[in-house]
């Protein structure tokens, strides 16, 4: 169980759901261990958050456990989306722990946002990878083309195929390179950026530089600093109706899992703080 969470689904404002999918990893596998690893390395974090003057254990977070995957990825995503949609129907906010990045498709399917904000080293805009449209390298493309997301903002992207960069040049995609991320965040006004649009926030831990999060499947150097990702999550959380952190595996000493757990907590604290202050029109 995620530390500070309960099993009381009925009273929950936030529901943690693990999705240990590890079906299409293209280099280093191990995302099947991600949800449990994130829970484990979050055990040492203090309950109290000074910035928001709140306790994680008082936010109404329930851990619903994992949705066990199988090898039919589209069928699994449909099932996972149904589980997450039940969270939305209960007026709670889903917090999804991956698993490979493909599981974001289910989160977006359940929440039905207008805008997908992604922290990612990769564009994930391929139509297919090795003939598979459900590969984790295609997830942002699937959300745009198949789920009707109006716009994707990809923060930290620094690599992609030529065809992906061509797709990224279209009007429904904005790419913020790592070297531009701090300036973009400092200038970000979420009301101007998103207006009345519903938002979903996804963090692929490979968006961080692998010096900080080496436990991921496809490391890509020259990435984001942890504080930049933290500030992205803090900024977007008040406007977001769902969140995930994905692509953690078991191939480091816990660095990737530790930052993933901390980012989930940052999202919950920031979202709850804004809700309490009446600043968000999310799922409350």
C-alpha cells in the first residue's frame, strides 16, 4: 500500500491504482515491478508537507492495489480504463502508477481531458513501433489520434524519429525542450495556457536526466532536473483531473522509484491545496 493511504474507497478523494504492464518495453524491462517499487521507496517520506501545511494521510488517498495485466494489451487497457473510470464516477481523482507508458492511454480514456501534459524524454508520437501501434513509443499519438485529446504539451522531449518530429510540428502538439523548461515554467500561467480545458498530467520518469532516475527502460541523457519536474507537477496539478507516473523499473538503487513516489505526493498535495482554496474545477 502507498504510505499514508488507506483502503477506504468510499471516502476517498484520490485513488492510487497500480498498472504493472511490461509488455512492449523496447530496451530494459522491469516496469512490472514499478508500482510496488514506488510504494516501497515512498515509505520514508514524512507525512507532513510544510509548503501546503497538510498531511498526506489527511488528503483522503486510497490505494486500490494493482490491476494485474495480461498479454492482450488493448483488452487490458480497456479493463484498466474501466477501473479508472469508476474512480472518476465516484468524484475522486485517479493516481496511476505504471508500468510502461502505454498505461497512460487508459488514464486518458477514463478522464477524457482536452489537454495532455506529459513529461517525457521521447515524443511517443509514432504511429507504430515494429508494427505495433500499442507500443509504449506510441502512447501520445494514440491519445491524440484515437482518444480525441485536443492538444499535447510534451516537456523534456529530446529525441524522436523524423516522422515524430514532423507530427510534433502540427498545431496540436507543443514541445518544450529540456533547455527551455525552466524558462517555460517560470513564465507559465495555467489559466492562460489551459483556459477552461480539462487536463491530464503524465510523468514518464525518463523525462528526468538518467543521472537522477536511472531505473527506467530507455534512458536518454541531457534531461530535466528533478526540481523542474516537481515544479511542472505543482503547476499543473490544480487544473488536472488525473495523474500518472510511469516507466519505473528495478534496475537502479531506488532513485527512479523515490522520485516517482515524491511526485505523486506533490500532485496530491498541490491538487488538494488548490481545491481547498477554491481554485480548481477538477473532480471535486
